[in-house]
C-alpha cells in the first residue's frame, strides 16, 4: 500500500478530525470547512501564463500555510502530512481540467537526492490525482541524470542553465498528452526543460501542474 493510501486509512480509522485544527472535518475530506476556506487556493485571475511554458494548473498560491507544509515535508520528512496535501492538491486541480491527460509525469529527482530524502515529493503529491483520474504515473520514462543545484538558490537565468541536459528520456512513451507535475512552480525552468524533451520525442500536448506556484508582484520580482 502506498503512502497516500496508508495515510487515508489512518485518517478514517483513528483521526476523524480536521488534519489542521482538530475540529470535526468534512465527511470524506481531511479538513474542516474553516480550514478549507482559509487555504490560499489559486484564483483564475492568478493563473497567469508562464513564460515559454505550455498551459499550467496549480491548486495553491505558494504562501503560508501551504509553503510551510511543503518545506516541512521536503526538509523535515514530515510524511504524515504528505498524503493530506496530495488530496488537497487534487481538490484544487480537478475542477480546472478541460481535458484529462493520458498520463502524469512527476518531476524526477536525481538518485543521490532521492536516496538522501527517501522519497520524491512530486510523485507522492501526484498520486491522488492519478488515482482519481484513472491514469498512470510515469516514473521510469525520464530520469534526472545531472545532480543540479537546488533551484531555490539560483536566479531565473541560473535556473535555466542549471537544468540544461539534466533529464534523459529512457523509454519512448506511447502517450500524446502528458501533464508534468511538480510540487512548486516558480520560474517554470524545470517544467520548460521537461516539456521540451517530451515534445521533441513525439508527445503532442504538455501541461504543467503543481501543488503551488509563486505569484510574482512588481515588488517581489525585482
């Protein structure tokens, strides 16, 4: 049983309360009404096109408490909240879909980072989406063969250079419509690199999905 299924089973049996505040939760959902409404759900007017990227969908704006949860999971290995966040991500993305893709490609980690962290956050967050849509997760199609620097430490230009030739297509994919999934989209550099590789190898349509995305303002972009 995967991490998501285990956590859902755990919630249903001994945690009938909101995963955030502990009050009674919405039936079949991990949060109570108040916590659900307080989350920074991405609004349609905030879903601005990413430069050089195909269509994108995100559940949240990258701000607290979502940013805190993502950092806590990634660097603190707080796996208890990972499946909950995956379920919330699916709640935010599914209503936005116009057409279901053939498959989801979670952004792969380099083996060294995967070994150190113990899990691929993008993969685990994408599991509830793939399950609800009934489509496969592509975990072997592309590998990350370059141990890149953390993108958070680089500016936009450095991010793009950092990712050049970072990914390798291992096996041809029969799918023509693929959604790339990442935990957070900032500049879209990672998504652009993966999308270019897929499009160069027979994929006809690529979308970029994420749990959260950074919304730049004139004050924060400089």
